[in-house]
C-alpha cells in the first residue's frame, strides 16, 4: 500500500510543496505531517531490513523450511521495492532534506544485505545453489535499492540517498566487493558498477586499491578476443566512468586523468578498430566525453611546434565519421560526428568571465585550431550528405559546435579562413525530410553565418556578389517559411494536415528560426542591399509571433521578441520604406495594452516588448505612424493607451511631430475622432514649447484648431 502511495501524483505534489499550504489540519501543515509519516515509515522499514540482514549474515535463510523461505522471499521483495520507491520518488531538497539521511540509512542497510548475501553465496552448500535460490534473489532485490535512478532529476543519475551513502566510508566494503571476485563478474554486478561509475565515479577512484581493481576489470573485459558482448561491457564501463567524471563536481583530476589518458584512451583507440560496430560506437562516444586536460595530454601540446602534435586520436575518430574511410555502420558514424562536436566545445571554446574577459585561454595554438577545423570541415562536407539522417544531423552538430567555439576567438589570429566548407551544402539541409536534420541545420547556420557574412572574414567585394546576396535571401526566405508554417498551423490556416510529430517539429524549427534570423539581421552590410519584400516578410512573421503569443508556444514568442529587441536603432532607421515599423508599433501596443488590462503576471519577454516599442517609436517617421493607425482594424490597439504611453515616457517633440503629421494626414484623419487628432496635436505643441524648438509646419502637418482651447497640461 505504501509503495503504491509513494508513486501517486497527488502524494508527490503534497510532499514537494515548500510554500505555506492552505490545507491546515489539527497537526499543522499537511506537507509536514506527510514528512513525519514518511520518517516513521522509514524507521519501521529500517528495522525490518536489519532483521533481514541478521538472518542473511547468520545463514538462517536456507536452513528454514520451504514455507518460511517463501514468506521471507516475499518480505524481502516487498521491503526492497518500498525502499527503492522511497529513494527514487521522494524529494530531498528544501524542507524535505530531513528525509535524506534516513533514506540514506535504508540504502546503507540494503548495501550491507548485498554484501552479506554475496558472502553467503561463497559459503552456500552446493545443494542449495541455483539462480532461483533465495540468496540470489536477495542480491537482485537489494542491488536495485542501491542503483535505482532518481525521478526528480533531469539527468540519469542514482538517487540522492544512494549518492550520500556512496560518499561515506561505510560503502567501502560494498565497492570492494563489486570489484573483487572471479575473473568474470556477473552481468548484474557489471551493470551496478556502470551505474555507480556514471553518477559517482569518485566512489571508485578515491581508494588506490579500488581504482587499480576497477582499471583491471575494464582492461580484462576489453581484452577478451572471442566475445564482442564482453568487450562491449568493458567499453560501457569505461564510457560510464568518463561521462560520470565529466559531470561530477567531486572529480579528483590528477589521479583520474592519469587513469583515463594512460589506460583507458589506448583501449578506446583499439576499440575504434574493433570488428563489432557496438564496440566502435561506444568507444567513439567515450572520446566525446573527455576533458580538456585529457586532450591536452593526448595531443602532446606542451610544445608550440605542429610537428610535435600527436594526431592519431583525433584522426581515428574523424575517419569514423564517414564511409570514405571504410566505416559502414551508421551508428558508429553518427557517434563519431557527435564526439567531434563535443571535442570542439571542450578544446576550442574560450572560457570567459561575466564581463567577457578570457579567464582561460585555449591550450592549443592557432595553427592547431586551424588545422583541426579544416580537417573537420573536410569530413563533415561528406557526412552532411550521408544516406543516414542521424549521421547528417550529428555532422551538422559538429560543424555548429566548431563554428560556435571559433566565434569566441579574435578574428585577426586566423591567417586563413577557419571554416572552409560549402555554405550552400549546409543550408540545403533546411529542405531535409528529417526534422532533426533541419533543426540542427537551423542552429548551425546561425553559427556558420559569421564566417561567410561578417566583414571580419568577407570583403566588401565578396558581400556585393550576386551569389552572396542570393544565399542570404534564400536563408531569410526559408527561415521565414519555417516560422510561418508553425504559426499557420496554430491558427488553423495551414493547408497541410500535420501529424503530432510534424507539429512538434514545426514548433522547434520556428523557435530556432527566430533566433537564427536575429543572427542574419545583424549583418547590416547585407540587409541594406536586400530586396525590401524579403526583409519585410521576415520581419512581419516575427511580429506575428507576438500577435499570437496567447496561442503559440512561449519559446517561439520569446525567441522572436528577443531577436527584434536586440536589433540596434540603426537597423530600423535605415530600413527601406515598408510597413514593418508600423506593424511593429501596432503589435507592441496591442500586446502591452492587453497585458495592462488583464493584469496578468508579466511574461519573460515583456521587458523586451517594452524595449522594442521604445526603439520603434523613436525610429518611426510619418509614414510609419500612418501605417500604425491604418492597421487598427487588423491589429487592434488602444489609441488612448498609445497616447498615454507617449506622455508617460516623455517622448520628444521630434517623434511627436511625426505622429501629429500622421494623424492630420488625409488618409488617417478621416478614421480618427476629432478629439483624438487634437489630443496628439496639443501634446506636440506643448512638448515643442517645453523643449524650446519651433514646430515644423508643412502641407501635411498644418496647425489646426477645432475650437478647443490649447491647454499646457495634458491629462493622462
């Protein structure tokens, strides 16, 4: 009953609630009462586990009659299942931290039962041995308590109580037991070792003897010649340790670095040439999880001389990325491409502080960086055309990571183009049939574009060529179409019926496209050369995301607004004549007015909308404000709210004069009430007097008086 209770959703909500509950019972806060009940349950369960441990350690289990053994087996199964559920499902943060130590005590007791059971197996009479023996079931039951995964974590890791116990000296005997035994460990024991290595590698590395034993186990399994499954177990164990070491905050660098570089990497290098594709794939993945200090040692980069660099590790992984060098298995090719992408992030990314100042330079020379990136581009040029979609996707991932890492380097350091790849072959992946390929293509374009459209790498002559402008237009058009598809689907305007999977993919592509469009718009030396219709189409789709903010995914709206808000004022000031600024102002004030009326919690992008409104209004001219008022039917907004905003923000006379000219224009004046026109004109006159600047007069902006007294004080 308790096991079922722990797994139910209301229970986890009640006990996870850390605020003041409105449900007050006689004993106080409901969550507090549940915690106290759980403490009582764990105390009782600990007593039961202690009794089981005593029976196992004293050899009483198999000496009992059959009925007693069946009862004991059921007790062990149910008690271990409850302990597993408590450790994996309960929250242990905040007020619930009081549950952590008692739960860790349960794991410790389960570990002691496991050790006692393993010792009992060695002393068990031959007549009692067998996989169905109760003592073997005890190993299985209580092993799961130790290695159960946390349900409250975004990553795959052992439960917090298990991690706490493994960090304590009381777990030493258990770890030693896992690493000892016959020449071939059981599969269950290997899986337990792998789980511990992935989450708590320090538990295996803190004792020299255990570390040596762990190394010996890995080497022995990887060296088995006639059994690929056994070699794979060894590789998976190494992979788990390397991944866990990368993610662990308790990693002891010097000791584990020596182990990884001197013992594990040579084994991984051999495994890359293994006849088993699964072994090769595991080895490639492991290389992707190495640390920067590992690569620095492996590549022997203590010298600045290129001749001293040992390329065998990087080259071997690169050669597994395509079929050009004989790799026929798609899983190996995709794992190798991902490993190269991770290598770029690890080795080439500069680590900066919050101010953008480099706190750790890349420990590799610029010549090394250029050489590596050229080799990556050469292989990935083929990989992005692979027949397998996963390979294409991971190849784009590698290119994107390389470009992202290099963007942080001063461009003057590069004596040649760092990313020599056909950009057209990359953006052609936007038309791929696989949604993951398209998603990675969108991301990669955002990073690669810097090396093809930035003045740091392209001359004015290059940027003025027809091919450059055509590719730029193609990208803007394609990305705008990705955004439009998601928006049309959300509003029911799409002509195509999308499946759930396609709809989910379209949302992700729209989100990424909004971000990438922001990168492309940053190349001002290209935007002013563009055909106005292409630019306007892209901008209007971004504004439309804000218009549909109540309908579409928040991530899409946030990305679109952030893209628009980060554009400098100069972008809008030099924008060719079009409807975009008017659309933008109408959209912003429609959103801001609705938010003020509904008094909802401000969205994550609210401040970006306010910033965007300021920039757009400051950049707008008469024609833009004309468009604003003419769009009122299609994009409803409060004219009164707009006026109040101008007053509150003390907008200057130069902007107000453009507004006044717009409201007095023939096409707009007929749509507005006379009092509204006079309201803007009056505010403009007042602001001009305050600033001491004469108001501009023109044929389209004549001073008019509808018999209303001009008041120096405008009211909100």
